[in-house]
C-alpha cells in the first residue's frame, strides 16, 4: 500500500523538487547578496545567479533572457501585464478580450479596470470542452482593442486553448496578446514565437519550485511590447517591476524550469499513462460519471470528473487520506459551484459533483490504483445514501421534480 | 476547514440510512433542498396514528458531510417524540450538537425543514387529506 496521505492536487501547488531546493540553499545565508549591489562580489554573485535563472526560464519558453521580469508570482504577473498594457496603450484604445474560464487573477484585474472606467471587457464563452473559439476572438477584436488575454491551459479542467491561433489573430489585429501559462509552462511545450505570445505569466510553485516567485515574459522585438509599472521604487527589472529581487526564489524558479524542460517529454508520457489508467479505472467501475474538460487537448496530469448523485465535498470527506479538490463550493456563502465547470454548460448539480485529480511528478502507479479503489468505494457508499440516486433508479426524471429549496 | 468529531462520526457511521414505503399511511416523507444548490435531504418518519409518537425514522441525503451528519442526527433526535414536540425542534439544537461552523448552518436549517415537511406530509393523510383510515379505526373501536 502507498504511503498516506496521497497528494493528488498538483494544479493547486507542487512540492519543491530536491534538486531545486539544493540549488536554492546557498543563496540564503552564504551567497546572500543583493543583486542590485553593483560594487562588490556579494552583489555580483547574486546578479550572476539571477541572470542564470533568467536564461533557464527563457529557454523553457523559447524567449531571450532579457525578456524575463521577476515578480512575486503569477497573480502579480497577470495584474502587471493586464493593468500595465491598458495604462500604457490608453491613447490607442481601451478594449480587452478575455474568456469566462480565466483565473481570478485575470478576471478580477479586468473587472477592476472596468470599475475604474479604464477599460471595457469582452468575456468570451467556451465550448462544452472549455475551449475558446479563435474565430470568436477574431470577431470580438475592435479598433479599440489593446489586449487579448487568454490562458494557455485551464487550471480546473485542463483544457488547452488553441493559443498559437489566437496569438496569430491578435498579432494581425495589432492587439497585445497576454497568456497566463501557469498550468502549461514546464508541463507542455510553450514557444512564445510559435504561439505569437507578447506577455506570458509563470509561477514557480506549480512546477516544483518555491511559492512566492514568478515571472512575466515581455516581448522585446517584433513587436516591442511596453507596460506601465504598477509598483514604484528603485526601477529594478528595466523599470517594469521595482523591488529587491528574491534571489533564492529566483534561483529556485530557474532550476525548476531547467529540470522541467529536460524531463518534459518523458515525464509527459509517464503522466499520461497514469492519468489514463485512473480515468479508465473510474469509468469502468462506476456508471453515471462524466469527464469535464477536453477529451484529448488536455494537460497530461489533469482529470476532472463529475460523479452524478454524489456531492463533491462529501466525497472529499470520504477521501480524507487523498488530497484532491472539488468544484463544489458548499462552504461559500453563495453555495455556487465552480464557475469554470458551469461555463462548460454542465448543470449546477453535476458541477457540485465534480472532483479534480491533479497528477504530478511524484505520483506513482500504486497511488493511482489506491485512489481508484477508494473513489469507487466511496462513490458507491454515498450513492446508497443519496436520495437522488434512489429517485433516478426509480425512473424519476430529476429535472421534472419541483424542488423546495431553502 | 476541519470537521468536528461528531460530524465525522455521523458521516462515517450514518444512523438510520434507508427508505420506508412512501405509500404506507403511517409514513410521512419530507424532501427538502435542491440538487443545483448541492443539498437534498429526504427524511421519512413512521408515526403511530393513535399516540402520534414517531416510532422510527430513515434518511437519505445528497450534500456535504455536515448535511449528512445533520440528517443522521435528526433521525436519532426525533425517535420517541410526539409530533407536536418534534415540530418545535430548532436548527440551533443541531448546530450545537454537531458543532457546525457558521458556513454550515444552512445544513441544520434544511434538517429542521425536513422534520416539518415529513410531519406535514403525514398530517395530510391523517387530518385534512384522507381521513378514511382514521375514521375506519374509530368505527371499529366504537
């Protein structure tokens, strides 16, 4: 039996890889210099480390070192990209095109600009697999559009958007293309030139690096993209992001990117095998389960499933020695389930029944077998306790029932 | 958010899970909540028509652990109680027994509603609805 508890929530965060940790350790107390100290060896040592990391990150996304700006994480990268572009290009226009399943860091940045009267925003829908139609992007762009911001891959259902095509359309129409690649960079091949990406957000802790550090890629050529800084200070990072650099974190992010790039092809095959085994196991042993997300254009480690007639949070409670997450938000005051799952056209009831499995570098086949058994067992137990399962078995159409909600 | 020990106990060992025959005149069935809200409780009470005492109870719940625990606890709570007494049960009793946090209070409200709905259903058969059975019994007694 595998060691418990099992961590299978790698979209939320990942453990720091031992190789990353070892690369970081000397930069805490031995090589502690400020990368901005230009006149002694302590500063030079730190600057060297930061530059090495810049190169490692650039290599992962096929960019140039000087195009990498360090931030505190992807939320800051998203805010800086979106608000920075809208502010810088305000003479040119004020329209943003994004989509309804974006991360809150993107959606709420857009909403903040709307509220402040600084931008108007088009929120594109997604299809039943969670994918944006590039043609809809083309139609949404106007002469006032300054920014298109669409994520590379979704954090809940794993669907990979046709980013290269969206990027090409934005480029043709002269809009800046920002891409939140938090779930994709380091997991699947990302190429800022092939994909026509102008700004790209990355987070370290999603790729076996430390929390609290991220990066923003800012295209320097063809075209050169400009952003207005959102933080005033010493003018670090070519004036785009002031603040003393988090050298240890940056070293960790760099090393995490290097490891991810060198192992990506092999690791993807392994993850895909594990994920497909988990999916097949669940679908073979349980009826009335449905996949949320694209059947093929999906992150290798992602599996999001709705178990009809079972509420997600109660299922999580039954899987107490397994860390996964649910699209049910029974704890929130609104009682509304995941906005991402709902955007796919999935009913609220099935959205409440969804579970996200996030496989990662340290998951094993034994863990997948264990999780398959436990999930099957718990779903069956909870269905025996579910009035909805009983009604459905009795042939009652649940949609025809007049429910007496609170 | 951690669950209280009592919620975990009811979740792992739910009391009185199951169903009675809905068409049995002595059974009152209450179904409250809605699937799109993530909570549906079905509570069934077997009520003695003469003493009006709840003799047995069963539940089935679609919902979070706290919803399952609330309905499981209610089946224990109502057993042996006269329906007039059961009608006075407040959700706060469930909240304090299970140590429910503020975000889970709606589960206890739903459980209270389920008791009222089940007794209301039983009363429909025995008071205003189908008095036939009760009258027949009276006739036999007389």
